[in-house]
């Protein structure tokens, strides 16, 4: 009943699509997102981008570098929008006892709605996000991987406790993080009555989940250092670090997207 009610709430009832774009919300019941689609004919991939704490889809869409990346990759830029200052995922400071993830219905509704606005190539749909958006990205990777080709969490992982396993199948995942990040340290840190998760624990869990093992790889471009693992199914798990703090880079994001799209 809950799923049906949310489906109605989020507009999954075959209602006609409403025009929307970079400057206008794509409305899904009480939630929305923003959309930038590069010009040109044919099916396009998409990267769903989750903003950081207290961010917004409108704010993310003002980042011209993300639009230029969409043009370069011929992928739609889909700016997700949290219902409050943070994403409704498990164990946040706002709801430390929450175990249920409330964002799967929203993400599924966005994915279902995209086809009303452009022809989607489902083999080129990925999820990414920075900081709290990286936490959202890990959550999607763990719980609804079937709808994405891969995931690129940037400077964020689960809140504690890190899940012991994931209910959805393993996927391609490239995690990117600064070695001197004071906001979301690699080992996490306490915040209010909860704590940020340890990236190394999350990676170990996902490694076991997918049966990933180390493989040789070419050096990453720029300032990043990356360790790659591959599963027997050809999926990749890659951990990339850079000497720096809590910072976003379009070049790092592009590398991650290109790597997960090149996976099986």
C-alpha cells in the first residue's frame, strides 16, 4: 500500500509530461528535479546528480561546468532535489534511528519521467553526487543498482552503520575522495548523535558483495591515484584519491563517468 500511495504521490499514473528544463522544475507530485538535455538527435545517456547538504537542484543546475560535461558526453544532466536540507537516507543526523531509505521511490519516479522528455539510452544512465550527494549515490548503488550502468560517489559514503550487504546486485562503482578531507574524512567522523561512515568499510563491503579482485590499470589522469578491482562478470570497483580536501572537480567526475560507462 505504501508503494502504491507513493506512486500516486509522485505522479506515476500516466499523466502527461509537463515542460521543464534547466530553469523550470520537472514536477513529480510533491518532489521535483531539473533537466538539461544537449542538442542533437538520437537517444542519450543521463547522469543523475545529487547535490550536497543544504543544496538544491536549481543550485546544481547553475554550474555551467556540469552542463558542458553533459554536452561533451552527449548525456542529459539530471539535477536531483532533496525534500529538505538533506537526503532521506538511513541514519542521518536529522533521523539517526531511520533505517528505511525514502529516496528509492523518488529516484525511480525521476527515471520513469525522463522518457517523457527525451529518448533515454538505458545503458548510459549513471548516478553521482558530491558530499551528502555522495552518500545518496552510495545508497542508490546499494539498493537500486538495476536501473543504472554505474555510480560515482564523490567525497561521501553511508552514515553509520555501513550496511553489511546490499539488496540489489553489484554494479560498476568509482569512489573519488580527497586524502585530507576535513568535512567528510575517509574514516568518517561523529556528527550529532550519529557518524559518517568509514569509506574503507564501505569499499570492503562492496568488494565482498561483488566478488571484486585487484587488476592492473593505467594511471589515472591528473592528480588522482586509483586502485581498480574487477569482478568475474567484468564489473569494476575503483577507489581514487587526490591530495586535497573537500573539493569538487569536473575532471574527476568525467573520469568516473567514463570508467563506469566502459564497464560491462
